């Protein structure tokens, strides 16, 4: 196992069989060996800096019905909201004052936010915050729409591939949502010139080690700038309410592998990791992650953007979320950077 990790650190990829073997035969000693290598590589590129992204959850209306997600259209219990342009801008102002230089506008696929409305919002943020990166995470759109958002000033787009195995994609999404559409959207985003974030949940129902090996090979080949992975966490009012949560240990292990596969990538230590384990986000940083995404949404709306049960920080305001996270970052020996936090070129 140690030999395979050494080989991955040099070659940045492995065979499907080797990835599967690593995933199936983890031991605490192998974990520690991997994490030490992952930290060495992340420090070569990013030193001790942790990059910040300010998450603004603009709407929890969604036309989709993903089987795992708490804001799915079919969840009639969800209390729906959408933020106004003025509220989004005031979150950006508050975030800027706190040191954020990247804003992530995330939401369900909400038809209220037409292309025209989004272009107006993006171009206003671009004018008012010229030194900030604008990231969108609004799901599947046409090439033309992605291009129009890019031309309006968006720099980055987050769209997880969710799973690189078509049969597994079909097991966790309704028939209307197609694996091919998701893959095409990712290709479009790359072609337009976005810095692209992709990724997957760890421990979704029906997921196997072989699926995860396929995910790693997909990412090694697609080479996104950012990769978001976090444990699947069940939500009580979804078709997957009775499935167990994903494993924190396996998520950390995969983060370590991803740092070796794509040494210069941006790897967030996700909220889901912090929900599954109170020290999850620190552990993520120590396994190779280098980004955190504190919540900038107003306290009254963040209690409604519930993807899974037991979401942390749902009553905090932006300043207290950041303060709590900064304290956790300091404990790891790393510190938060105040700049846009672009990915470094590969060495
Ligand atoms: N609508 C946009 C999209 O689909 O990309 C952005 C919002 S979507 C809720 C963001 C991510 O949340 C998804 O890509 C998914 O991986 C994650 N997510 C949804 N439900 C989850 C759950 N139950 N546990 C962990 N992560 C979840």
C-alpha cells in the first residue's frame, strides 16, 4: 500500500484496480502516510495559507428532485425563500469587510433567476467588487447561458459530477436527470474558460469502491481547478432518508488521494465534513484540503437552506461563522489568506 501511494505521488494517477485496492484496504497507518505526503504537497504549492470562499445561498427553490437532497422539489415540508439582489449585494459588502475576496452564489435550479436577472446581479457584483472572484453554483444550464454569465463577469462555476458511473448516476437521480447532460455541462464550462469545480459525495446509496475509483480517474482526466467532496448525509424528508451517512474517514482518505492526483488543485474542507464530525474541517485541512467556504447568507435564510439533517451554524451570522472557522484553522497550524485564492499553476 505504501508503495502504491509513493507511485501516485510521482505519477499522479494509478490504474482503476490500484485505486480500488487502496480504497478497500485502508489502515490508520496508511492514512497517516498518505496525509503526511498530501500536506507536504499542499505546502509546496500553497504554503500554510487556507483560501476563503464566502457562500451566499441565494435560493432554495429547485426544479430538480435529486434523491439525496433536502431542497429537492418533492420536499413539500421545505420552507422556500429566495434572496433579492439588494440582499445578495449586502452579503457581498459584509463579506468584503470581513476579508472575503471570492463570493459563491449557490442555489437550487430556480426559474425565478432568469438569465437576465443573473446577468444583472453578476455584472453589478463585478462593478462593485472588481478585485473579487465571482463563483456561481446554480446547476445545469445551456452553453449560451453559461457563456452569458461568464461574459457578465463570473470567473468560476461549481458543478459536482456527483458520480462518474452512469448506472450509479441513474440510481441517485430521477430519470429526467441525465448523466450525459451533467457531463456536457462540465465540458461546456471548461471550454468557455471558467475555473471549474467538480466533485462528489462519499457514501451515497449504492456507491462502491469501484465507483469511487472511477470518480478518481474521471477527475484525473478532467482536471478541474477545484474538487469538492463531502460525506453524503441523510435528510429525513427524501427518498434516501433511511440510508446511512457517508464515512468521514473515507472522505479524508479520498481528499489525500486527490491532493496527490492533482497537486495544485483547490480542495475545500466542506461543511458536510464539519457536520459529520465536529473536528471534520480541521481533519480535512490536515488531509490535504486548502479551502474553506464559510456561510455569508443572512441568518434568517440559512436556516432554510437545508440539504441534510443537522446542518451546523444555521443560526450564526457571517462574522461569527468566520470567527469560529478561523479559530479552527489556526489550531491546524495554517492561516486564512485575504485574496481571491486562484489555483496555482502546476510545478
Ligand atoms: N443546484 C446546484 C447544483 O446542483 O450543483 C447547487 C446546489 S446543490 C444542493 C450542491 C451540492 O450539495 C450537490 O452537488 C450535492 O453534492 C450536495 N448535496 C446535496 N444533498 C446532499 C446530502 N444529502 N449530503 C451531502 N451533500 C449533499
